[in-house]
C-alpha cells in the first residue's frame, strides 16, 4: 500500500497534502487494483479553499471578459491535445470503454468551447429610450465563489458542465469530484493552470460528505451545482437553499424508451443496446425501461436478447470491449439484489447478467427482464447498472401513461417513423430531454440539461443559457441624460 499515490488537494494554485486522517482507496473497477488513495478532507480544508477562492475573486471578476475567454481557448487546445490521455484515465478509474471515454472527453471540451463564448453570452440588454431622455441597461456580474459537487459516472463531462462556464463568467470555483473517480480532476486542474488560469480561481478539494457540508454551509459560497443521486441531491438542494444559496441539483433517472410497430427493428435494437448497457448502464440518460408495442414485441425482444448476449464484456482498455465493470463491488452486489428482487416479484429474466462475467473486477453482464409491471421495485427504482426492463403495451397512449407514472423525468425516447406519433409523444411525455429515433438524447453544451420531477431540483438547469443565468446576477441601470444643449 505504501507505493500507492496519495492525492493532494489543489488550493490557491498549490498541490497541498490533506491534514485528514481519513482516506479511501481508489480502484480500477476492471481489476480491483488500488490505483490511488484519496483524502476525505476536513471542514478546515474546505474553509481554506473558500478563503483562497474568495480572495482570487477580487481580481478575477475584474479581468476583462475577452481576456478570460482567451484562457478558455488555450484550455480547449490543451484538452484537445491531451484527449487520449484523459480518456485512458477515465477508463482506468471509471471502467467505461475507451471509445465511450473519448466521447466523454469530447463532450467536456464542447463545454469549454461554449464557455469561451463568454463575451457574447455575458452581454446584457439595453433600451435607449424608456422615457424622455431616460435609458436602461442591464449588466451581468459574476456571483463570487461557486461550489461544484460531481458524481462518479462522468469524471470529465459533468465537472465541465460547471466550472468552465462559472469561471469564464468571472466566478471562482471549488470542485469536489467523486471520491470514487478523483484522478481525472487532477489533470483538469493542471491543464487549466497551464492554460494561464491565475491561482485560486479553480480549486479542487477531495472528500465526501464533510466537504459537501462545508461547501453548503460556508457563507462565502454563493451558488452550488450538484450532480448525483436523488437522495443526496434533495439533501444538497434543501441544505444549500436553507443557507440562502442558489442551488441546482441534477439527480437520478429512470428513462423510458417507446418502440412502436413501425420502428426500424435493427436500428432500434442497436440503439437500445447501446443506451441500456453502454457505460454499464451508469448514465443518467441510460435507457432503463422499454415499452414496446405488441405487433413488434416478439421480434424486438428476440433480437434484443441475441445482441445483448453477444456483447463483449471486459476491461474497457481492451480492443472491442463494449461493456466494462460497474464502479464498485457494492454497486455490483446492489445490482444482484435488484435481479433477485425482480425474480421474486414475478418478472421474467430473459438475459441473466450474472452469467459469464470475468472473476476479477465488478462486472455485471447485460440483464433483461420481461413482463415487468409498474408495481415492481425494478421498475420504480433507479438501478444504475446494465439492467433493462421490458413492458409490452397496446399502443403509444399506454406507453406514455406508463412512463409518466415514474417519479423521475430526465429523458425519454421514441422509435417510430410516424410524425403524428412523434408529436403526440412530444406533447404528452413528462421528461425534459427527448430522443426521436436515437437512444441517448443528452443535449449539447449550448442547450440546457433539463430533467424534470425528481430528476432535478432547482430552477435554472446546467448548460445553455440557463448556466449563464445561474452563474451571474444582474444590475439594471436606469439613467437620465439631458440632451437640450445639443439641439
Ligand atoms: P452520489 O449521489 O452518490 O454522489 C454524488 C456526489 O455527492 C459525490 O461527490 C459524493 O461524494 C457526494 N455524496 C454522496 N453521498 C453524500 C452524502 N450522504 N452527503 C453529502 N454528499 C454526498 O451519486 P453517484 O453514485 O456518484 O452518481 C450516480 C448518480 O448520479 C445517479 O443517480 C445518476 O442518475 C446521477 N446523475 C445524474 C445526472 C443528471 O444530469 N441528472 C448526471 C450524472 C449522474
């Protein structure tokens, strides 16, 4: 254990050893190997980081917006140059395959590109004449210190929903990455420094709930962006709001995909396999339930099962691997309990993910349940693993009704070539991100990531113009200028 590297916090531009006596092992989930140790930092350390960020804010807020944007352009270049290295780190600590990891790096870079548009995004509006000789101008200003709390499943993309935009708009930032995937964050900080970011603007404090509480309670932290599970998101939203901060909390999901009789069978199955089992089902936009119309159900289920059974399982760094491990042994055990629960409650297990998985690492194979009903635990709860429920429905109306019974409403998809059905789906489904003939409708950086119901707590979403509103406040100046002298 002594050779395993102990990670340091990044505060005020320095890598500093934590003073805690509590650490957690970081594993490669494909091999069980311990690859680092992460400190569970103390409240004093988060206080120290907030003080540094508050001090840095005094000058960073005054740096001209195009100059801030130029650092983001440099950062974009550096991240692009290090794409492969970053992707390998993601696969190492998270387990998803290298192609998916490269995709994630690409999505993170898109956020940096969007944030580099700060000079345009930060513009306010004005009206030259609101009364005789009176005009009004609306200016945007950064808030101050912003805290970000991230989950394990997208170590690069999710933090990039937060800090590039917050910083481009003039805020300073403290990121608390997941203690289960802390390695990538270090490179994010190092490359940002190399891009020319001044000390104290971006800080990283590793840890778990003590650090989260430290962020939520510190009066100098003006806003908090959270992404993670529903119970923690609800807690973060309530405690942060109680402390009078702006909070956005993007939380869990149980996304439904509707397959109609006229769907293209091959394409639909390919998309559903990728959406349900890609990244080991550990995506908030993963397909968790398919409701399939009776006319196509037999053929669809047979092909789905065939393709699921042929998925290559293994270490995401190996060629051709589709399905990597889930993040930890406890996540694997939790998934196995859900499989048992599904059987106990009467669902039919047609593809058993407990079979034929590597001994080492935390692997669960593609798992498919048929005859699932909405009173079953496997339909109600977010499993966050490669487990898919299939429900046969009479028609689109029934499929939409089933999806809308879920407490979650992150994404939903439809596979059909019928324009009227697509319109009906769009108008009636409860979900913030919809896909038509595609499996993972995660919006690009310039659109909001807009879950509803228990998938989101707050008002302004991550990304898009919402993120500009979330990380700024406004000042409206109403001014009278007498002009008669010039007439
Ligand atoms: P998690 O809720 O366990 O952890 C998220 C963050 O909260 C981590 O940084 C963790 O350290 C911290 N945390 C955990 N328990 C805490 C506690 N008791 N008190 C304070 N802080 C705590 O989530 P996870 O397992 O890392 O990620 C998976 C979850 O994230 C899934 O539910 C998934 O749907 C969700 N997610 C949602 C979105 C979205 O956009 N809606 C995106 C990605 C992931």
